[in-house]
C-alpha cells in the first residue's frame, strides 16, 4: 500500500491513535521480469530520474536497482550545499533550473527536505580574485541568477568574527548568492523515493547490477545479483561507480574516481547563518540545524573506491578552517566520512546516450552533484523518454572529450583531481 500523504491532519490524527497508522515511505519491491526503464543506482539522481519519468513523462513501469540501500551513497554523504553560482553558459542555465526545482520541491514531492536558502558567500582574498568573482557574478546576473559582490565591509557586516586582517590571506570581500544554501541530503533521497514509489516505481534495494545483456548493439536488460531483469531502456546513475559499471557494458568513460571527505563537529549554538567558502584554500562550512559545523575541503589526491579518506587531507581542511575562522579551534570533531566522486576530465557532468542503443548515462558529477539532483533527474528523464537532450543539458555530451567542447568551469584543464 502506498505511503500516507503528509500534512498536519495525519500528524494530529496519529497523535490520538498511538502512531499506529503510518505506512512505510516506500514498498520493499521485488523485481518483475521486465520493465520499460531500469535505472542503476538509487542515489539522488536515480531516484529523481525515476520520479520525473513517472510524473512528467508518463513512463511508470520503472525499476531503480540499488546494490546497497537508499541513501547509502553520496546522496547521504555530502555537505548539503546547493547553489547556482556558475560562470559558463553550459552550466548556469542547468544549475539555475535545479535551483528553481529546489525552491518548489517540498510541495512537489510532499516531503520536508529542509530546503534552506540561507545564502552562500564565496570569499575573495586578492584584487585578481575579486575581478574573477565580478566576472562570475556578471555572468550569473546576465542569466537571471541573483549575485551580489561584497567588499570587506559587506562581509564584516555578515560575519564580523572572520579573520580579516592578520591572516596569511586577508579577506577582501565575497560573492554572495542569497538563494543558495543547504538542503537535508538524505531527506532528498527519501522524499524522491517515496514520491516515485507512489507513482508505481519499484525501488529494488540490496541488488547489484553485475552485467548488461546487449543484443546487436541494443540493450535488452541487466544481470543482477537477483537474476536477469529485462528492460527496453537502461539508465546509469551510479555516481562514484560510473566507470566500473559502464565497463561492464564495454564502455571506457573519461572519469576517475577519487575520495572526498567531510566532517561534522559537536553541536554548538548557532553562529554561522549561511554557507561560507574560503577562496585562498579549499574549505567550506555551514552549520546544521542541530548545531553541528558541517565542513569539507579538497579531494584525496589519488584514485580510490574506498568510502574513507586519509589524514593529510584532514590536516589540510582543518588548516583552511583555522585560517578563516580561528574561533572554531576548540570545537570538538564528532565524525568524518568519505564518498566516492566520479571526477570527469573537465569537472562537468555527462547526461547523454551511449554508443549502445537504449543505454543512457548520467555521470561525472564530481563533488558538486547534490545541488544538481533535481535538474539532473529532470534532464535525464527527458533524454530517456524522448531520446533527445533537455534544452538546459545540451552541453553535457559524452563526445565533448573527443571533439574538444569541454566545459572547464574552473579552467583547470583535464586534471580531474584539480576540479
Ligand atoms: C563528502 C562529500 C561532500 C559533498 N558535498 C557536496 C555539496 O555540498 N554540494 C553538492 O552539490 N555536492 C556535494 N557532493 C557531491 C554529491 O554528493 C554527488 O555528486 C551526488 O550525490 C552524486 O549523485 P547520487 O546522489 O546519485 O550518488 P549516489 O548517492 O552515490 O548514488 C549512486 C548509487 O549507485 C549505486 N550503485 C553503484 N554501483 C551499482 C551497481 N553495480 N548496482 C546497483 N547500484 C549501484 C550506489 O550504491 C549508490 O547508491 C559531495 C560528496 C561528498 C562525498
């Protein structure tokens, strides 16, 4: 039976009848022999794709096959930051589409995902960096995205306790996107899972895709740890495992997998209202609604599929935090963890058909795919349903690495560990 609709009325009703009427948020589905679409991986992107396929494109005979459990991958491991403060034309409309979907998501899927537009402030520390942030802000505004360039007084008014003057990299100002912020990551997975399930999507957990059946260049289904499942179309939404899973279909992706770590402190009284990033190193921080400081930094600089990282990056992240806000030095660390990032060679994602008929790929999200979840799901659903790219995802082609049409947002070249 489908899950309850959430509103104040069932909350009140259940209070009077001992909380006995709640149904599971989604069914524990067992695989049917065949589906119109099978999605591999029930992270944010797979679940959002299933939801939009069923909701907007009328395809309901869908399975999402997940080797672990819903929320076990990066969707439940990220630092929850959402924003659309991009520079390049291929990126800004896509991430702004995502931001607009975040803004209406909770009503759309009837789930409290704690969407919090508390603002994101990227600090700059030199005149040259100010100029590049001004350029980015102008590009955003030309695309209708909100952006404000602050000088040091503007930043002081927001965060007077930052280390402005006696730091190795004094803070000169920042680029502010007020509509950016945070969203509770695992609630996004649970909300999309529940909404997709209500539309008839089968979410099949604890089932690993181990191979693909391809007949005369066309996909006909997936081999799984629970047996063969036939499918007219298959979409890969495996994030950090993209290259491994694509290799099962004979594809060699322009992606490397790296670990990204994150950290949370003990809960303390609120003092960081929004998201703050350090422009002279790699450090970003926000404060969760429980009071924990949630922060992270750079990738571990080696290829790995382990969901944990190493101490040199821990030290580097902590150094970044101490340079920016020495007052956090006595806060105790509660937990740290890692996730596997599917780092593409230009730092931008891939949403495209593959050379195999009926096999589609959604990958290369690097460490920024959480904010993309709604637009990625929408655009991948569009591609799978119509066999043509959604207008805001046209640039995310797989062959751009062959043709040279890179979307190199950071200007780092083809070094995935730098993006
Ligand atoms: C520490 C950290 C911090 C981050 N911070 C941010 C941030 O602040 N903002 C932001 O925008 N992004 C952030 N990201 C990146 C973001 O989390 C990812 O880009 C995004 O979640 C990836 O998409 P997904 O949710 O679909 O991935 P996942 O949740 O990883 O989903 C992929 C799923 O595929 C499954 N799978 C893999 N292989 C198979 C198989 N063979 N068969 C079946 N299932 C399989 C996996 O088990 C997994 O559940 C961060 C990531 C990490 C790790």
